[in-house]
C-alpha cells in the first residue's frame, strides 16, 4: 500500500464522516422540532458570536476582576 492509496482511504473516510454528521444533524433537528413546539427551546439555544476577540461589558469586568 503506497501513500496515495492511504490518502485516498483517508479522504473517503472523511467524506463518509461528513455525510454521517449531516445525517445526525438533520435527524436531531427533526427530533428537536417535534419535541419543542413553544418558545422554551429558543431560550435554551446557545448562539456563537462572530467576533474574533472576546469583548465584555464593564459590569462583567468589575465582577470578575
């Protein structure tokens, strides 16, 4: 087995893993929509900021300094 065959196996493995993850996400989203019909789930959803550097307001800085 040469390096190109090994790399081809790794690439095919990663493609299958991506497909599997997409399937799991789709399945979770369908399950989550069925389970949560009101706004309670929206409050428990975590959102990720697009900021590259963390920023904190002064009240937070006072509490943690």
